[in-house]
């Protein structure tokens, strides 16, 4: 060992490994990916992830709107948060199961993202329905717009 070099410490080794791993990550593309022409597994996986991310942003917007409407009803807000946490656990477990047939393959990220996208879109539709209830609907837990 060189006397001028000190042995790597565990934290230094981890930092070096993380730095090396950061270079192994795919870099963002300079131009948008045309998902209608995705031909490689990598492109198809990236497109599935893009679709899921858009659906997740839509879900988050609906979630925030419901939270805003429930701000004066602590009980309903607590129930809504519990329901959403439970739904997220279900969604993630369901998609792990649904994509399980592709586990370990290059198709797994695509299958996982496609499932997450599908279930997230369905949940967003449910939340949006809460936001559009008719006044006087006793089965609707979210008050109408103020």
C-alpha cells in the first residue's frame, strides 16, 4: 500500500460506490421520447414510467383538492388519509403480484409501471367523482366547492 494513500473507510467506500453508481444511471434524453415509436425494451419501460408519472401527478392534484375541501372536518380528513394509505399499500402489493411473472427480466419495469399507471388512473377517477358529487348526496364524503 502507498504510504501517501490511506485505506478506504466503510463510509468512504460507500461514497465511492454511490458515486460510481450514479454514473451508471441512464441520463435524461436531450429530446422527448416518441412513445408511439418505442421499439426497445428500455424505451417501452421509459414510456410506461412516463405514463405512470403523469397519472401520479393527476392523482396528487385530486388528493390535494380533497384535502382542501376537508380542512374543516378533521374526522373525514383522517379517514381519507387512512383510506389513501391503505389504497397505496394495496396498489403497490397488487402491482408487485401482477408484474411478478416478469420478475428479474428487462420487462419488469414496464410491467410494474403499466400496472401502477392503470390502478392510479382508476383511483384518480374515484377521487374526481368525490369532487363532483351533487349537493345533498349523503353518500359523498367530500363537500362541494365553497
